C-alpha cells in the first residue's frame, strides 16, 4: 500500500514499483531488485527428507509471509511446478518471522535475496536448488519532492545511493 506522506509522519518510505515508475509528487531511488528463491536451514539439505530438487518440497512445510502471500505461487510457477502440494504450510505475519522460522529449520521459505543476503553469505540459510525468480517490480525509496532540500533527507538518500552502488559492484 502506498504511503500517504500528507497523512503519515514519514520522511521517506520503501515501496515496490515498476522500473521507471513515476509517483506523483514524489522522488524515487531504485534500491534493489526483488529476487525470490527457496531458502532453508542447511540441516534440511541432508535431513530425513533431503532437498535436492523442486519436487522434494512436497515433503516439507512451506513458510509464507502474510505481506507477500503470492511469492510461493509465483516461484513454483516459474520453477515449472505450479501444482506442487507441500506436506504443510505456515503463514507468518511478517517476513522477518518467516526468515526466523527457516533459520530454525521449521520449513522452507521464499526469501528475497536483498533481505537475506547476510544469512546466505554466513551459511545460516541456503538455497537448495534454482531457479531465482526476478520480479519486474524492485524496491524503491520514495520521498515527497517538496522535502527534497532537507539536508537530513539528502544525507540519507546519498548514503543509500552509496550502499546501492557498493552492493551492485560486489
């Protein structure tokens, strides 16, 4: 849901939108793509029902986040398995809770690479198999054009630009 800067006391917000999308009265900075992938605790790779292929998901619990209820459906369709029925499914109120459940070995989550990069790099989460589904609607930082001269906001936007550039260079 788009933030209403006239109603809500926010200086900036993260929104999902098309590349090049225009938000009336707002400036936007593209932050990161939304790349969806299955992720789980490394323990699930060699457990009693090891994960080696998409079809193996039928033996596991799929973890869903209420804010993004279609992520598994979209990923399974991209993986060529739209009709796959898992052993069980669980839905959590936030994406952070989904990640915590995956870290604890509760099941397999759909992760957004930009949000779980550190857990993947540290080996706390693993991607058991491809593919990665890339959305056409990346994360953006948006802010009211009328507040663009605020030095604090300018500093924040510049810091994010530097972070995005460093991330893309890595």
